[in-house]
């Protein structure tokens, strides 16, 4: 295959700000991202927003069988060339990833590996975390703005800790696999980025996602106030927290994921 920059020039491609695109050309960096989930030889992989196919090349080179969802029809010819170069390994679906049932695309559980478009990345991530558990995916390896990545892995007592951290950590283990400097992208975004790797684990027994979502919405809706005040927005939450021995003069950002789960379990 010709260098990715040549492919982009040949097809007259430029990154679309409206679609949240930023292209990666560094082959070594892309290979490192493709290695984060582990050995992908023969594995099913979902990629969202492949663009001209930089990360797609790395995944195919690692032996993965890739299903790529691309909304930008300008990129489809370049991806078609990749499909020809790797017969039987790449399936391209033109469409909006937010409107597609990803689980229905696979018989088994794929890895999700993507340099997500910044404008829809968090929405897609929350949707994948909200799937039935255990989920339809084996792992998530996703590029985010560094600020979002920090919120996903944040620990209690930090400014970044909030609803996204609880949602990500109550039944999965997220970690920052690698930072990515803004200069690695074309065009360079205004912010730094990071690759986050997420592996699902068993959900705590007796805890419902809907209850946990309502509880954290109330708790972090007024994150600078004491829990005694913020939990008034959810009936039964104050009583459940008191039953768990949680000091209601604390603020939400000091309450651990395990404590939120315990309160949600009592609420039912």
C-alpha cells in the first residue's frame, strides 16, 4: 500500500471539522494503538470513524478482521482500496455510528478499537458502557481528548472524578494506555489526547444501572454541596446513604464507586 499521505492526496481528502476528524499518519504510533488490546490475529474488531484508514491499516496488519463504520463518504474509496489489499479482512459500512446497532454486526464479542471523532466520542462510549452486562464487546481501546480520558479513570477526591468515572468503573476497569501529543494529528487539535483501554468485569450484584445513573445525577448535579443537600433530588437516597454509614456532610467527589453502588443497591 502507498503511504497514507499519498492516499489522502490522491483522493483529495481533508479533515472535516464538522465531523470531528483529525488524521493520524504515524505508522509506529498506530501500530502501538493496535497492540493495546493484545493479540488481534483472527480477532473481530469494530472501528468507528476510520477516515482514510490509518488505524485500519494497523489493525489489518495485526491480523484482525475489521468492521469499520464511516459516515464520511469521501473516505469510502480509500477504504475500498484497503479492503482490496486485505481480502476478506475488512468490511466497510457507510453510515452514522450513533444510529447503528453495533452488537448485531457480530456473532461473537469483538474488540472495539477507534480514534473516535471528538464530537461523538463520549456519547458512543456511554452507550457502550450502558449495554447489557456482560456486554457484547471484549474490550474498548479508544482515543479521547485528554480531559475526557482523565475523567474516565479519575479517582475519588480529584477534580476530574464524577458521573463518567462512576459509570466507567462500577463494572469495568479503565486505564490510560498512552498519551498522544496534539502534534501527532493532522490538523493538530487544540488539546492533548490519550488512548483509554477498558475491560469489562462482573457487575456488583443487586445494583441497577438506571438507579446508579439517577443517584449520580443527583449527587453530582450539585457537586460542590454536601450530599445532604444534593441527594434531596432523589427520593430514598438520603435514607439509603445513612443506612450505609455515609457521612452526608461529604461532597459527591469524595464518595467511592463502591459506596455509590452500595447506596444504589439499597434504593433498588
